[in-house]
C-alpha cells in the first residue's frame, strides 16, 4: 500500500511538473512565436478581508483567496476542501458529533472540541455572519462564490475568537438576469449528490435566488459488528434569497437557509495501549502501535446504534441593508440569526461492548447585529467604523452509559445551559501620506458576559446492560460529589485589540508591508465538568500578538502573482483543553480548559499563481511553522503537582505544508473545451493529541486530487478523484489517560463522475 501511495504521488507530481516544463520548453524553443502570442493576465480577485471590497493585492495582510472561476473548476464538498488553497492550515472533521464538527487550525492555532462551551479559535464567516460553534462549521460548498483565508489574528474587524485567523465564505448575490447551475454527481461508496442554484429578476427592483442540494452516501467506514456500512448519511438543504433595490442608493438583501443531516453516528476507532484499562481488563487491545483494535482504520467494531438515528438541523436567516450616503460614504446593517438542533447517541469506546456511550441532544441559538460606516474612494483617508452585538445560548442534556464503572451498567446525566452576551466597538482606517506610503490603524473594544448552569441528574445502576429495572439509584447531592447548582455562575471580561500596519507601494505591481495585530479568545466555563470547582471556576481569555512582514507582487505582464510573509506570534494565557482523572465522580474523568501556557509560533509563507500560457495555469503555496511552548507549568496529569510541560509539542502544527497544482485547458471545437486539473497537498508530521500520544501521531501526508473535464456548450462532464494516494491519517485523536484512546481516519480514496449544466 505504501508503494502504491508513493507511485500515485510521483505520478501526480510528474504530471504537474511535465505540463509546466513542457509548456516552458515550447516557448523557449519557439521564442518568436511566444512574442506574438496573446498574453493572458490573471483576473483580479476582489476580497472583503477588511470589511470592504478591495483587490487582494492591496490588502496589507496574509490572505489567500479562491475566485468564483477557480471554485467552478473544483469538486469541493465542504469547508475541509478549501485547506489546500492556503499554507499553514489544517481543516478536519473531528467525527465527535452529527453534521460535521470542525477542527480548523491556522498557523498552529485552533480548537478540536465538540463542546459548544469552547469558543473557536479560527472564525468561520458565512455571508458576513460568524458561526459561533464548531458543530455546523463544516459548511457545504453550495453556491460559494468566493473563499478567503485570512491568516493571523483578526481581532480588530472580526472580533474575539479569531486568534488564528478567519475563513470568509461569500455566496453569489441574486441577479436580475436569469442564470443558474445544476450539478449531478455519483461517486464511490454509493454516493449520490444533486445540487443547484438559480437566480432571476422578479421586477426592475427585485431579484430572487433559490438553491438546493441533496446527498446520500454509505460512507467509507464498514461496521463489522453489524456487518453493514457504518457511516450512512443523508443531507438536504434549501435556501432562498431576495435582493431589493428600490433606488440607486438603497439595497436590501434577505436570505433564509434550512439544512438537515440524518446519519449513522460517526464511527470512532479505539487505539488502546497494553497499559490502558480497556485493554488490560476488557481485552480491547490494539494489535500493534497505532493500529485500531479492529485491525483496519476503515473497519469499525462499535456496538453503538446505527439506523441514521443521529440528526443535525440548521436554520439561518440573514438580513443586510446597504445605504449609499454619497461622498464615498456608505452605511451597512447586518442581522444574523442561527439555530441548530442535534441529537446523537454515540459509542466513544469504539468497542463491541458498552463501556462508554453518550446520548447528547444539544441546542444552539445565536443572534448578531452589526452596523458599519465605511468611507471608500481614492482620497488620503478611508475607514470602517462599526458596532457589534452578540447574543447566544446553548443547552445540552448529556447522558452517559458507563460499563466500566458499574455492575455492569451505570448511567449518569448532566444538564448544562450557558449564555453569552457580548458587545464591541471597532474601527480601522487607512491614511495615505503620499501615493506610495499608507498607514493603517485599527482597534476594537470587546465586552463579554457569560453564565453557566450545571446540574447532575440521578445516577442509576443496572444489573444488566439493558437500561431497565435499576438495582440502585443515587440522587444528585453535593454529599455524593455530584454537581448541584441553584443559580448560574457569571463572569465578564473586556479586551482591547489593536492593529497597526505600514504599507509601501514600490510600483503598481509590487508592495511590502509590516504589521502588528492582536487577537483575543474569550474566557468561559467548562461545559463538561465532573466536579463543582470545574463547573464554577472560569478560565481566562487568551491573547495572541502577531508581528508580520510581507510582500505582494505581480509581474510578467500580470501573468504571475507571488505573495509572501514572515511572522512571529506570541501567545499569552493560552487555553488548553485536556482530559484528566476525576476520582469519586460517576465517569471518573473530567474535561477541563485551563490557562497554562505561553507559546511562540514563527514561520513563513508563499503563495504563487501563474498563467504560464493561455492554456496552462500553475498554482502553489508553501508554509513553514515552528511552534513551541515557552512557559507551560500545569497539572496535566491531575496529580496535584504541576510540572514543566514545555516538552509537549503543540497540536496540529506541522513544520511544513505545501500545495502544487495546475490546470491545462484547450479548445476542442466550436463552444467546446477540455481541461485537466490536478494538485498535491502536503501536510507534514504533526501531533493531534494534547499529550502527544505516539499511537495517534500523524506522519507526513500527500493528498492528491485530479479531474478530467469536457465542456460542450453549457454542459460539462467530469471524471474526478480525491485523495488518490489513499492517505489514512487521523483527523481526530483523543487520549483518555490510562483508560483508552479513540480516533477517526480521513476519508478514503474516492472517485466519481459529475455532470454540470449552466444556463
């Protein structure tokens, strides 16, 4: 298998390199023909990385972007597929809940926890609305018109919980012209998908857009316990949008989206060491280091329920009002409302026994209001000023099924409700001292107020593995070590996050900048505590300072775009989530978030796009990252004795990441063309567990994608393959100290056919 993977990698690299070298040699051989050939400059990419539309090449910060044209040539399923567009980024599904639970890391900064009490460290923005939880952040790639990856702290314009950066997704606006696109896809694992979007004018002032998608799949995990596919899923989405432009100076956009996923609970795999409890007592042992107890990363032995009994529902409403005040001034109001509802019974022990299962119905609701005053134009001063209001609430009614702590089954319950109210004032201004030199100053003041209410339920003990006729029960009381709260605990925090940059425009095609920015992730309360102290004592916010120098250039008549940056980021009060023993509690374990460390992350990045000939485009990026704890003393083993933990490596912080790809297109007749697109995305060796469990360590991975496409008029037929090297790296690893460890692998090699119709 390793030999096959190496061959696939070499073929993909050879194909991309040969295409490029072949074209370059042709030009060199026939130089006189090349001089007469029509140049094909790269299209300008317009981004909103600074809350206003501007060229990517004018932004004094590290930003990678995919335009609508580039996105139309890709076969992205969800946010994970955008990781290859930027250096120093990892996006995975942690498989810890329904609907996709995102682990997004930029420059080694991120979060991989399912609990909604844990704020994300990378902001995912969807049509200007921040998604405040990891569940649901793996948004499906339906009608995505632009993707921007902003690297480094974005605390000024995007607020708290953007310490690592921001992934900014934008959809197309409704158009008065009748346009549309539909795609039908069939792929491996009996995967069927249909998606479409259409837009038209209803009157001279009103345009409408509708979108929809349906997808079903057997998934890439087989369940040997039930002898059937173990990852079946169904997904559908419906959306509608209206654009109302009653005058030249006023526009109103309204949209509503509804999505629902029905699936088998994610199939986790146990990777247990000989000293782990589940191996020593229950014979659930890994046959070799790093090998799951099933013997195969794509075979599950879980006895958890299947039958597509896990659901994730999402409803989102967005309203935007834009008012042109004249004199290059505009006023924008953005309202966002998001609600999710999820249900899942999941087997976390990943064994054919009921050792640790959970029932986790959870509800989330967020409301945002944002007001922005923007001054554009070509004058020396441009700015964005704004105010932001956030309100969120979530609740979970957790129930544990524990087979290793009771004779033979024990159930415990916990109800958690948390709220967060936040407001902020922000601004960022550019001032041109003269045509070449621009100073940017920005600042944001944020105030957060959070509450948390946690109450344990009755513990029931059963004489069999069936939840019926308990032989004993223990009502909740402090005397039994359970959590009993009559009123929520409260805490509030405030933070000032500035930003300063200086940009010098050497020529119209080349500029350099220096930047200092600060990010802030809010404090909070533990959402999965086992002790009263963990439930009532908050952890503090973390801050991250970023020092960066970069450049952006275009040359060869606009056919080559090369951008780069070097950075140094310093963490203060870095939040760490870890699992620790909690003797005397129902589960014997506890998940905590602690402020235990400072860290330093430094590195460099390059982004390249080149239109080598009218037929051939090459793109690539490379990122280097050196991430280390600098001062980390904590009780990481819950022994009562804090230790120096700087020997640990920071999770999901590979030293090297890179991508290289190319597209070669030719005309094959009247209104017909064909093209081949391929790329290789490399993710270097990295840790995925807090304690650096060697059995859950990822080696270097080469992710190879390829597509062959033919277009006839407005119909395109495509053959595509993803992860052709069949890399099997872990996307999640969780270490329950001395009890067991679980993990999940990345999606297997897949391939299929797609038919796309535009009109």
